[in-house]
C-alpha cells in the first residue's frame, strides 16, 4: 500500500541491496515520518540522514510546509 501511494523511500547500495528506508504519511500541507530503519551493520554511516534529507527535499518541491517525526 505504501509503495503504491509513494509513501516509502528506500536507499539501495550499488549491489541493489536495501540499506535503509523511511515511511511517511501526509495530510497536505503537513507530513509525518512514521518509521525509519536501516540495516544493523550499516548504522551510523549516514543512511538515515540521507533519507530524511531526500524526503524533506521531495516534500518541499511538492509544497509541503511541515515535516514532523
């Protein structure tokens, strides 16, 4: 459901393995991060920060005003 509604962002490695994800919901113009996760062996490498940055950029382009976690 989240994939079809485009509410899930995924970070993949060069080998196409999933490194992390962020699931979010929204009621325009407000969005909320519902879940964020990553591979245990890849934590503290900036994957979560990267995903949050990408999400915020995407939502800003779409005209959202707030993002809460």
